[in-house]
C-alpha cells in the first residue's frame, strides 16, 4: 500500500514540477519526511529524503525535457551555460547536506520563496529589453500569443546565479527550479514558457551530478525511488502538455501560487 502511495506522490510531483519548472523535489522531499514521521514508511532522514529525491528528479527532468524539445521551447545554449555553474554548485550542496539543520532551512527557505512570489507579482516583464547593450548574450522567442520577446544575460552573472541555484538544489533536493525560474524571468527577461523548459533541462543535468554525490555518501533508498519514478515520469509528460496550453501570465500566476504554498508550508514546518 505504501508503494502505491509513492507512485501517486511521484505523479503529483512530476505534474507540478514540469508544469512550472520547479522539479519534483518540492513534493517528494516533504512527502518522504512526512510519511516517515507518521511511520507509514520506515524512518526517513533529511539526507535520505534529499538523495532519493534527486535521483527521482533525474527522470522528471528527462521526461519534461523530451516533451519540451518537441515544441522547441528549450534554450540549450543557455541551459548548458547555466550548468557550468549549477553542476559544481550541486556537488557542493550535496556534500554540505550532511551538516543540514532541517528546521532552520525550512524557515529561511520558506520566507525566501514567499518573497520571490511577491517579486513576481510586482515585476512587469517587458516584451523587449530596455537596455540590451548590458547583455552579452541575447535571444529571441515568439510566445504562444504571437508576441516576439527578446531576452538575454551576462554569462558571468548567469553562471554565478546558476552556481547558487545548483548549491541549494543539491543541498535540499529540490532541483533548483524554485530559484532558477524566477531568476530567469525577473533578471534575464526569459519568456515564462522558455524559462520553465530550460529550467527542466538544467534540473536534469544538475540532478545527475548531485545525485551521484548523494549515492556515494549513502543517502539513498532505492525501493522508494523505484516506486516514485513511474509516477513522476508520467506526471512530467502531463505537466509539460498542460504548460503548452497556458498563456504566459497564467503560467507566472501558477508559479507564484506554488511558491507561496510551498513557502508557507516550509515556514510552518520551521517554527513548529
């Protein structure tokens, strides 16, 4: 019975993660910890929850990326550039996880996610960059509404941000999308659909690196992963399909709602 529930958890994680580009860790990690706390599953430490989540996220990212590839939403050049930072960051985060205080993380990270959600509400994204000369790399994308959007970034800044994203992804098993998607939308003016698709690609390659580190450290429960992977693979396909049907502003609204709900839950967990 517990493994059937894990399949359902994986499906929910894959759908939400792929839809808004956050990766499935935002569902998998707290679910494993909760099910372990109520003794529905064997005791699950934060380290095992994170390590197992990152292995599962590999399949979430791969399934989503394959779906977004067909619609040409993935900015591969930007994704690989971000990986230059996120890869080493993910390895460092996975190693640092051994010293993690879950209570402090929950409180501070929850407050941060709520803050980011309000930034997304207050910031109005322009269709064209007001100061393109400040960006070394520029891209052009036509949205579902037929709007041509120009976006870009400075490689050094992008790599530095991606390093921080990879670090927190490896540290907390969340894939890093909760940080990278808002950063791409707010700082680099990515169209939301491209931000989500590129985030899932980056989550895929980063999770491979960080999960290997966690496996070496012994932070892995293979039976849990085997139960989670089928659900998360199917859910990721459905989430990517839903993403393609949404308007850009609707996608941003859903991202904000997920960040607020996740942030509030983490805050409550941190102070309880």
